[in-house]
């Protein structure tokens, strides 16, 4: 039988001891950690990776607030609240915090074990249904979503956006994500992820006529976040041997077995990379709050418009947003005559630390404001914000049952 991983969050020694004694006698339950406060639990969450969290309602930091945060950041974790009495108010709190069940202390061993098993199985069933729905949609579309990250201005953070978006998509959708570095002259995606590429896009092009799922997979570099990476050339001069047909074939092969293909682009238009624009489902245009970047993006949008590029594909992303800047976000929208799709805040110290360590900021500082902004972007792209509404409704029904 598959083991259920449980994290206990309880500061009351008696309650914690009771839970530990009960669970220690159940073969299929594994304890992944203990926390005495909401803050400690959040610090442990990424390391413990629990299936179920038992949360005391009165732990320091508020058990219900903790439940709500976990539901928002890790919706696959089933939450069981431990209360001292059952009232309409506490039931409402549990429902809106996303809890799947509530136990009133003291409880019998069988009640605790049954609650853990039942909530775990309900979540597993929901995941299977979600996967089945995704599978049906994939059969209809037969291709993954291509997200192209572009700007004609260097230094605006294209690679930073592309790498963190790819990792965030993999972490929060649990679907297959590949990052393609199409900055064929000076690509830095591998460096940003602290990986040394054994193969690059040139190796793929050399085998382009035989390219299929298995061969492509052999050229991709796995990253610990769960994404795969197709690195740019180690030698810029090799780019002259890569043409638009090669790029089109590569993107279409990747679309056939990845849910998301995130493309990091160079800071210029040229024929070889045209397919990355044509195949894009979303074109993220990156700008910052400075005149040069905004002017370049405006010229870029004029060029795209002259080429009859679909306006609905274009999404404007503001990177390094500062509230104290002379140029406000509304000024950016007014100048470009375009609403901002996403805003990534300025976090100089965190970003600098992330780049120096070669660890995406969404992994290094998962609860920072900048990481939450990537989560918001991920939800927009994946459509999971709508699923959250459905999940909360389902949580309410399950809790009442």
C-alpha cells in the first residue's frame, strides 16, 4: 500500500503526543515532520512535502491562517484541522481555509486514521479526475502551450522571467515543462539554472531529420525543479547553421510531449526565430520602468502590428516594478496603449542572490513577494485561478460531509 506522508503542526505537547502515538502504529502512514507554529510549518513545507497536514487551530500564528496559506501555495496537500469544540463559526473557518476535515480533541485512534486515509484518497481521486480531463484536452489539441518571452531591449530580464516562469509552471501545475534557450548568440538560461549543458540546440539540429520524441528527450537537460532545458550554443558562431525550419521542427516536437514550452528569445527579430513567434500561444513582451525599454517595446509592438501579428497573443509584462519610480505603471499602460498582464516587483537583493547562486528565485525564496508574483502569472497562464474557485466549493462540500 502507498505510504501517506503526514506533517503535524501542534504546539500542545499532550495533543502532539497523542497523534504521534496513534500514527506510529500505522504501517502506511509516514511522519515527515513536526512543527510547533505556523511559521515553522511554512519553513518545513517545501522540505517535508506532505500529503496530509494535521493543524492545531490554536498554534502560534493561527492554524486557520496557516491552512489558508497552504491551500493557496500547495493545493494538493490535504488539511485536517484539530479543534477543541465544534461550533458553526469554527466549521465556517475550516471551510474557507480549505480544510478537508475537522477533528475534535480528544478523538479515537480509528477516527484520526480514518480521517487521514479518507482525505488522502479524496485528493488522489480529484487528481486522477484532473489528469483525465487534461488528457482529454490534450487529445483534442495534440500540442502543448508555447510561451515566448521577448523584448528588443537587452538587460530587461528576459532570461530571468523565462527561467522562473518555467520553474513556477512545473512546481504549481505539476505538468511537463521545457525551457528552450533561443538566444543562439549569447544564451544564458543554463547559467541561470547552474547547469552545464552536455548537449545544445546545435546537436539537435545535426539530427533534425531523425528527430522524434525519444531522440529529443536524449538532448534535454533535467533540472532539479522538474523542468527540462534545451540549451543554446556554447559557440555563438554555430548559430549561422540554424534556420527557421529547424526551429519550427524543434518546437513542434517539444509541443507533442510537453504541456508547456517556454522560449527564451534574443533581443532582436531575425528569420531563424520566426517560428517561435508564429507557434506562440502567448507572447510575453518584457519591459521595465525606463524610457529606453518602453520606447523599444512600443517600436516592437508597431512592428508586430505591421506584420498582422494576432493582438490577443501579446501580453505585456512589467519587470522590476518600483512604486517610487518616476514612471508609474499607469504611465506604461498609457504610453503603450496596452494593459499590463503581469507585474514582477523589484527585489534587487533576492534576485542578485538568486542569479549568483544559479537558483531560480521561486525556489530560493518561495514565499517572497516576487515569487508570489510568478505564482500569479502561472495561475493566469494555466487557468488554475478558476480551478481554485471550484476546489473551494468542493472543499466546502467535503467538510460538511
